[in-house]
């Protein structure tokens, strides 16, 4: 809704001159969609290279006209959205979208998901971040050991990086 202020108003008559008796301000309402995304920022924190993370987003239309999201721009090699385009949301409505994050390399991950739509801002941006590490595990296989018996303990090394050293104390 926009106000329409009236200033310096004149209503004239050829014989009587200015015949204005009063003025009133007005307003005009334009029906338009209004997209809000919650959350608009996601930090997955520290994520092992071998794991996947998910996050649900809720897309709200706080406007007074149907919202149409017709384009999603993001890095599809590591991110996946379960949305089918176009996404239509009625005024006052919302829709949930699931994001799946599958890291493919170690280091800092900073990406944006751009949602393009027919609202006045034309696009909303969701920021995604994480720190990805390569996990290395030394596991003791499950077994029983009893007092006064000699037992062999089996170890399993699970690693993604080249092994440099292994120390037991």
C-alpha cells in the first residue's frame, strides 16, 4: 500500500477561478507476492567428507497475490533440493523444501541458493556453509577378553588419506 499525498491542488472554473473547497490524501494498494525463507542462512558446522546433511526450508508467501518461484540456482554437485519447478504458493501459504548436502571435497564450503520469483525483490538468497574434513578412524573390533587369558585384539583402520604413522602407547 502506497500513500498518495495531495499538495498544491487546484480545481478551477473559467468564470469563478479556484473552486477547490478541500483535499484528501489517498492510497493505492498493489497486490503482489512477498517471499520469505526460513531459515535464510544454514551453517552445517564441521562435516565429515563421508556423511550427508539435510535441512528443511519453509517458503512463505506473505503477499496478497500468488507467488511463483520459477528458477533455482545452486551448486548441484554438492547440494540437492527436492523441489519441482515451478513452485506456486498462494497468499498466506507456505511450502517446505528439503535440502540435502553431500560434501565432495575437504575445506570450507560457502555457497548460495538463489530463488527467482515474481515478487518485487525478484529473488531471495539462502547462504549455506560448512567446514568439511576427511575422517580417519582406528577401530577395535568387538570381541570378548577374559582375565588370565591371552587375547588377540583386532584393529581396523578406516581412512581417506594416506597413512603417515601409527603410534600405540
